[in-house]
């Protein structure tokens, strides 16, 4: 593995991201996975990746080192050179080098980074020397060439991303705990107004799943015929519910009707509290008629 400073460059607008790592090859693979997975922590780089596509970015190693303690200073040097923290020049979130994989800053390095942030400008000659002194080994060139071939044509944005999401929805997801067949069975029982507690016992599932299916919060692509879906909505108390409510309250009359329905089915107070993100005492107060007694 190579240790040093690397660059991610946008071929379209020339903007760059400067980073460093003790394992550059692994870090680049991490970048690709996180960017294509829409979960990269650098929003500027992520937005650009989604806009221009992976094929319009290339990766290169600009300086290597055998001294792990020099990584921070080296990265800072190249951030200064490219001014990659300026929005018209690059994608770095900060003008300072930070968050090195597997490395902790020393106090001395922190002071040097701080000094570098005081607006010190580098001459054009200095910038040229920085670039002239960079070294790329044959091994690194081969790695970058192979990586480029491997990533060519890979683009997971827009329509492609939507299709991939649909392909892994519901029981198609290898990590899914439940199947579409089970959800259909649950929905049929809901349409027939079988109490939630009986559905939980019948299928060995938790209350939250049944509640989310009933409310249409999860597994929305699994549907019965229109008449059955309407029955579930009626059972859920979501049709034409109006009345007084405090605009700042977590609950309204519609939700309280749902809670009272669950209480009548024998669902434990603590489970209902989790479903509505309220305290157990709130559910108890509704159950005893201390609050929301006007809602039937």
C-alpha cells in the first residue's frame, strides 16, 4: 500500500480535492463506494460527482512518503498549492489538513497548520517547484491505469440510481427481514380488521411493523385491490378526521384515534409510545381518559 497525498480532479471544470492516507489505494476505493452510494461526507464533491458522473473524475497520487508523521504537513502543502478550499478551485471543506486515516495530529503539527491558515501566499515559482518535485513510481502509474479501466463507465446517478433502488426494494433486498408474501398476508388481515395484537402473534412479527404497514409508512409497493386498501385506511382512521388540536402538540385527534384503536386491541403501552414517539405516561393518560377524553 502507498502512503502519501492524492488528488481527485474534475475533468470538466478542473476543480480538485486533495487528500492523504496511510493506505491511498484503499482510501480511493472508499471514495468511490461512498460517492456512488450517495453517502460521502463531502457534500461539494458528492454533488459534483452526481452532476458530472464518475467518468469525468480521475485520481492521481501526487506525493508519497515513508514517514507517517509528515502526512499532515504534506497534505497542507498541496491544499495551499491548489487552494482547493476555495469553491471556484476545489472541493476541500476546510483550508486545513485534517482527518487523516489512522493518524493523530501532534501539537507541533497543529501549530504549523494554524500558521498555514494565516493568509500566507505562495509565489508562482514556489507553486511550480512543488509540482516539479512530485514523484510517481511505475507501480503507482500501473495502479492508476488499472483503476481507471476498472471504473470506466460506472455511473450510479439519476435513472440508474432509481432502478438500483427499486431492484433492492422490499424482499429483493438481501438484508430484508420480511417478505412481500408476508406483508400481503398482514395487509389482508388488516383489511379484515383483525386486531393488531392477533396479527403480531399470528406471524411472529413486532407491533411496529404492523403499524407501519397499516399507516403506509413502509412496504408501500405491496398493495391489495383498491377496495381492500380503502378498508385498511378506514381501519387506520385516516379518512376524514378533523377536529380541535394544539398546533404545537405531538399528537392530534387523528393520531389519538389510532392510539385508542391500538389500546382496544391490547397493544402494550410502551409499544404504542414507541410508534408515536411519545412517553409511556402519555399513552396511559389517554387510556385512563385523563387527556383527549373528547376523542372517540
